């Protein structure tokens, strides 16, 4: 029910043309307001707190749906951020909150959150510093665009730290939420890239027959399908717990494997589409651009593989037992 409702909002307000306008810094055409007004922002909060009390397994298809549409807004981050602040019910429904697991205190007493997803547009930022989980007002930050401005990525600088609210440190939970939600977004975009490639193979003809009938193209599609399945299963595994947030190890595995699949699927999709896939007017470019952005977001494979390796070495038990405990 929730997935169908969200799909309807996205189909109405997140077309390729709208996503391009958002990337260009224009208004989101009512996308976020429609999602917030429908109550999606508080899905993970309990019913007593005005939410829907969704479990992690129920949340995954919603995040994957967001990934299919490739919207650069930190909508999934807003879902997760509100679940990490269950004891602060006064967060405005229209507040778009992004996650920034890394915060650095400047020499002059200020604060910097580097490479924040959606940092150009987020109204609030949830971060961790000095043993505290801090919710910061994005309007008070100096925003510095990073890389391709279409990603909405930004370094955020505050001259002084005046948190809207704070609570005891939950750094592992914050990091796990950031990794798991990004893996789920990647999963949705992986499926979208495969669907677009299959449609192109069935409609594009060369030498009098659909290109999907050529063995080389079939091999590309086969490899894509394997990567999509592996990345999606890994992403979904991070949302199988019964707790309010994913476990850090499960989220690390999900983010690492989904990021690996993102690079492979993006390359195969463009190989199948040829030059048309590189054009700004064709929606595949939106999909693969998000795949590359989300692959790097909150750390690429090397970062998470290092974390996984350290966990395995510290566990002092067979690796299979550790995997089964995820």
C-alpha cells in the first residue's frame, strides 16, 4: 500500500524533466511537499509519535522506489533521520533532513560536514560530534558545492555550533542508516537501468533484427542481470533486522556489494545503449549518474570492505557464523 502510494507521487512529480530541473537548482515541482504531506517522512516513527511504525523490511521497497526515479533530493535520508530522533516530535513535517556521519571541528570553533548528500537543499543536517548526535539548521550553514553541481552535494560550514537538538551519541546507527539507505537507492536504480536496457534491446534494430538477438548483447544483459540481483539482495539483507536501525555490519556488506554492482551495471547499460545513452536528453544518463554518485556516497567499496575486514578479524569466530548472524 505504501509503495503504491509513493510510486504514484513519484510518477506525478518526478519525471525526467522534473529531475533535470531539480539538478539545475530549480524548484522540485511539489515533490517533497507531496511526500511530506502524505506522511511518508514519519514512516519509521511509532504510531504514538504520529508515524506509521514501519519495520525495516517494509521500508526497503520504498527506498528502492526512490532509487528508480533517481531524484537527488535527500528524501531517504529524511526518513532515516526522523527514526534516529524518536524523542523529538516537533520536527516540522516539511523539514528535509540529510545525514552527515562525518563532522570536523574547525580551529576557530566552527564545524564542517564534508560532502553532504543533498547539502545544497537540505533544511537540516543530522551529524555526530564529540559523543553527541546533533541536528543542525541548514539555513545557518555556508554551502560549498562539490563536484558536479547536479548531484546537489555540498560541504557545509557553520561558524558556530548551535544544534536545534542533541542526544546521546548514536554514531554506529547513523553510519549504518546512511550506508543501508544508499544501498537501497542503488538497488532501485540498478533495476531501472536493466529495464531500460532490455527495452532498448527489444526495440533497437541493426541488420534487420533486434540487437537483443546478438550474442554479444545477450552476454552484456546476462552480466547486468547477475549484478542487479547480487546488488539488490545485498541491499535488502541490511533491512532484515527487527530493530529500529540496520546493523552496521549488514549495512557495510550491503553498501559494498551494491556499490560494486553500480559501477558494473552503469558500464554495461551504456555499452548496450551506445552513444544515445550518453545524451542529456535520454533518461539513462540520470540513472547511471545517480549510480556513480551513490556508489561514492558515504564511502565506496574500499571503505566498507576495510570495515568488514576489521569486524571479521575482531569477531574471533568462523566467517560463516558471522555471515549467518547478519
